[in-house]
C-alpha cells in the first residue's frame, strides 16, 4: 500500500520529479498524494498535473495574512491524510502553527551542509566562505528556519573555478538521490523522528547519515 506523501514545492520541481519516479518504480514504498504550492505557475505544479497528482496552488497575496495562507494550505494538506510531508524546494517560510500540526513528520531538503549556510544563496555563500566541501541536507522541519535535526547529507567537493551555478548543478545532482534515499528509508521504517530525536533502525542518530556513491545512506564514519 505504501506511505502517503504530500510534497510542497515552489520551483521547477526536479526534486518532486525524482520522488515521483522513485514512487513509480518501487524504490520508495509510497505515493505522492498531493503537491502543494505558493506558485501556481511553477514547474512543480506542471509536473504534478502531468503525473496525475492532485495539485493545490494558490498565490499568498490573495490572503489577508501569512497565517491565513498557511491555514488554507495546511487544511488542504490535512485533507489528503499524509503520513509524511516533504518540502522539496518550497521557498516560503512556514509559520509555527502550521508546523505544529505535523510534528516530527515534515522534512525539508536544503542545499547546504547544515548547520552551515541556512537560508538563501547557499552556493554563493559556500564559495565566498572558501568552503572545500558543500552539499545538501534533509532535516526535520521545526519553527526555526533550517534548524531542525539533520537526518542525512550528501557531500560534493568545491572545485577551482566554480561559480554558484556550476556548484548548484553539482549539488542538485546529489540532491535527487539523497531525497529519494531518505524518503525511502522513512517510508520503509528504517528512519524516523520521535520527540525531535532522529532514529535509524530504532537507535538515536548521533550524526547525519551520509549518502554513498551508490545512493545508499550510511552512518557517518
Ligand atoms: C533545490 O536545490 C532545493 O534544495 C532548494 O531549492 C531547489 C529546488 O529545486 N531548496 C531551498 O533552497 C529551500 N530553502 P527543484 O524545484 O528543481 O526541486
């Protein structure tokens, strides 16, 4: 039967596409039961509709307050009865009240090795900081931005001559297998989060899992 996954996205939707493909071919024991967006004209909404996935998309400026938009979107999310909510390039800050409706089961993929570079422009910031290594993280969403427990990471080298664009492309190529492996582990019951503590095969996870070259999650060395 599989887990019911709700995806939130604002952008082109390549991470959504990776999830749809992996649910389709059985790498993830689950299915995407809805796509929720603050950008009705986004590629993510188009991808969902092409795949026959229910898509809810509204512009926030039609709502009186940030909380009113969140409440409408999270009512729509609750209506699809998700087991898991995945923010896959959702670029709007989610308020505390909405997050509190789904504690410990909302994940976000962020394009940096958290806790380094929360927020925006992560690739340019990694270059400006002279980082030798960069990457992506999947973490549990809590009210503080990009600060929830990190479940898994994928690392890439920063190369001489990199621009924010070349570095972003190298990271994105690893984001897709990272998100698929993390969501697959979650849906398979190997990975979870209880009371804010990530668990891997039942034991508390002391450090983020690392994505290996074969797209598998491994405990940090
Ligand atoms: C991804 O790089 C994701 O990590 C990032 O947006 C991009 C979405 O790409 N997310 C954030 O920056 C969240 N703060 P996609 O629409 O092709 O999946």
